[in-house]
């Protein structure tokens, strides 16, 4: 089972000449990014649906091994709060359908006010989702991180549905006082919640919020090496999506994460081209699942 590593976006001109080839033109950013990384977090769909033409271009530019991890629009999760949203969900699914196998788990990202008393609503919503694609759920309510009955009920619900719980790890970001405006804004915007390395479905998703200092990030992401290896041994295909406060160095940190992961578990398969390889093409190794 492959491990897919990527970032929170693909269209960042600051990456040209760094993690992406120097001759990359802005319209080629997705093609260049998807030859280097195995996944991307699709935040744009949280704010609105992409045009049909954009989706067709994405399908043409990204290889079938690549995965888009979109979010359901906020009109569904935050405005309607999962109620009477069947038409909106159906339209979202129709809009991204051309991506076919490139669709990774779509996230149902819930607001912090969505608490344990609404788990029945979440269960009904998940039961109605199309079963031809993977889904994930990200929660923010503190009761889901307290290790009590509410968290057990959530994990049990997701396990029963075969849907993964998105893991947000912001420990690196908050490990030191903000060193500049970008980190200050990020610390104000990002949740600071306990980390629950829980896999409840086949495609675990980790959103890792790194520090601008890659050495600080490295001390925290190393904790994920044995977790990722264990998930793969269980037959799961995890994705780790790395953010930083300004995202300028996020791709380089993602590549360093892969190097550390493969140093820890050399036989893992990663859909990422390591920095040492000038030519595009995923690494290929076989992981024994015994």
C-alpha cells in the first residue's frame, strides 16, 4: 500500500526553481507538482465548487496515481451543518467525477461547535454519502479529544462506516513562540488540539502543520514514522499533507519527511520523487504485509 505525501496546495509560484523545475510556467504548476508529490489537500472546494473545465484540466494533468483530497463545501458542513444538503453533496460529487481514481478521501470538516450531541446527525449524513469513493471526517470539538465516551462513540461510528478520522497535528507550529507575522497568524487560525493517531478506515489522513524552521518540524514529524509504517502493515494507504505558516518551504519539508520515513522504513512505497532523483517517477519497493 503506498504512502502519499503532499502539501496544502499546488499553485504556488514560490516553489518554481525550488521543489519544482525552474522552467515551470504557472499553468504547468499542477503537472509539475503531481510528478513530484502523491497528493494534495484541496482547500479550494471548501469555499466553492471548481468549474467543470478546471476539473477536466486537472484530470488531464495529474497521473492516475495522484490523489486530490478535497473538502466538502462549507455550505454543507458549516452553514447547513449536514442538514438537508443532499442536493449540494450530489452536485459536488458530479463536479469532481471526471477525476475518477484520482479522488482521495473527501473531508467532511466540521466546525468546533459540532459536538457529541450531533453524532446521530453525522451518522445519518455519512450513511447517505455515495459509496463509490473514500471519505474522511475532521472534528474540532474538544470532547472528541478527551479520551472519554464521546471520543469512543465518534471513533466507533467512523470505524463502523469505514471512514477515516482526519488527524490534525499542530504541535510543531505551537512548540515555540511565533517568530514573525506569518506564524502569528497561523497560530491564531489553526486549532491546538491533542493528537489522536487513530485509523478508522483504509485511508488515514494526517494534516501536519509544520514550523517555519524545518529542524523544529523534523523533531515532531519523526513521531509519525512508526505510526505510518504500522498503518501500512495493517493494509492501509495513508496520506500526510504538510503545511507551514507561509507554505513557501512546505514542499521541501515534505520531501525531507519522505527521506526520514524511508530511512526509518526503507521498504515502504511512497508516491513521491525524492530530492536526490532528478527525473520524475515514484519510488518503487515492496512492503511485506506479513
